């Protein structure tokens, strides 16, 4: 998991270990768009994964 600056964070690693989800997945698209190229480029990774 990377933060908005592209860095892997201890909090996000622990969050994922405990819950099985990354903080970005828990927060949803408004968070993801800052941290991932897919959302930044205007593409929905969930929609593109589903076919």
C-alpha cells in the first residue's frame, strides 16, 4: 500500500494485516484517486476489472 506521495506506510501495512483490506479500499474512490494512476487517469479499476 502506498500513501498519496507514493510511499509505503506502516499504518497501511498494519491496517491490511488486521482487516484484510487496504486503507484505500476501505475509504473508497475519493481516497484512491489521489494515490493510484488508474483513478488519476480517470479510469475506474473496478469497472475495468469486471469486464
